[in-house]
């Protein structure tokens, strides 16, 4: 066996501070560069295709064979390259005044986990946790104390700061409890309409009196009607926060739409098989949905991130 040993030196530039590393001669290079690695990450993660589909695509379209193991190694590198982006997105989310938060089931090796999202008008931050609990919620938000928009899950309902209850959830729930009457549904729908066209003083006074009379009239009822009426009374202050703060929406649709791709991923793949797979899902979903929110093309950014990662340089995060 003939072994040709290359020693690649590297050093930090005294002018710009970037680390410069020597490269192998092209005729001696092996492996996959930043553009091909970014393409595999794009097809696999951003587009959500299986390893088999990626292999077939590389063979049919690009004309080379690649194993599932090699694809996994490329994805592992892409995941490592995305870590600083993921951390920066998390910091950005936790410094936002308003966040929309939701969660959905996820599976790791068949065990039930939860996929959480914290999203606003600039970034989307995902986290997979073993629990759907206060502990998981606090791990997601850390020291954030802004305005929460959410459904009425118990952990959210106990939020001590300002909160907007998702009116869409209440409307759907009230349609199930038909005996509660059409008026509550109409009033909640009217509230949603006022997000675009706020009421004048008389309209608001008439609405408030009618709504309060209706829910207090039914608070002692038995069954679903009484349960819903008492629930509305408990969260009364969070029903119309959006009328006072223009940045707040009356529904949690933003979080639900952002979670949708994760739900489709779970249905296609039945989740992940390891903690490493969870980190990949968290990072690529956060990157994908943040790019979507900002109307940015993901592939050029992936190329730049992987190029910096291969050169052991700090990634440019100014776009976040």
C-alpha cells in the first residue's frame, strides 16, 4: 500500500481574524464540498425527503452513487454547521416582545416526545422534549417574559405576564358544545374581525355587556356548557389583549402553521431514532421556517454555513 501523507497547516489572519486553512490539491481531494453537502441537506431536511429518495436523486440527476451512511455523515456535518444559527434564532426569539407558542406530539424510537415551537414575526425556534409540561415550557422560553399567544393548555393559562388566548380554539370548542348557543360563537368571531377593524366605544360597551351577561348566566350549568363558561371567565383578561396591542393577533394560527411541517415530517418518518436525530430536526426546522418568515432562499445560506464550517471559521449570522 502506498500512503501519501499531507500536512495541512492553518493560522489566524492578523488583519481580519479569520482562520485560514490549507487545502488539498484538487486531484487529491475526496469527500463532498459545501455546495453538494448543502444540496443533500436541502433535499433531505428542507424538502423532507427520505435517504432512499436522496440516493436516487444523486444517482439519477447528479450521476454519482452515494450510500445511506454517507448521506447521514453529510447531514451530521450540516447539523453541526447549523448549531450557531439555531442558538442565534433561540436568542432572537427570547428577546422578542411577543411569541406564539404551541406543541405537538413527536416520537423518538417509538417513545412519545413533544415538538415545541416559539415563533414570532422574525424567527421560529423549535425544541424536542420528552415532556409536555411546565419544565419543558420553561426550558423553551428560559428567561423570556413577554406577551404569550397560545391556546388554553394549563401551563400557558398560568402565565403570569400578558397573554392572548387563541380565539380560534375557543370558536372550534364552542361549536362542539352546540347547546351553549350561537351567540358566543358570533361574539368570538366578531372579536377576530375587530383585529382588522377595531370597534368604537359604543360597539365595545355593547359587546362587553352582552358577552359578560351570557357567560355568567351559564357559569353554573352542568356539562360542557358550564365548563366552557367557567373557562371563559377564568381567562377573561386574555380574550381581547390584541385590541390594545397592535402587534398581537387574536389567534395562535402563526404557531400552528409553523408546526405544520413538523407534523408532516412526523407522519412521513414516525419521528427520529436518536438524540442526534432530534437535534437535526430542531435545527433544520428552525432554519427552514425562519428563512420562510424572512422570505429568504435557504440553499445559498446553507452553502455559506457549510463553507464556513469546513474552513473552521465563524458563520455569518447577520441575516438573522
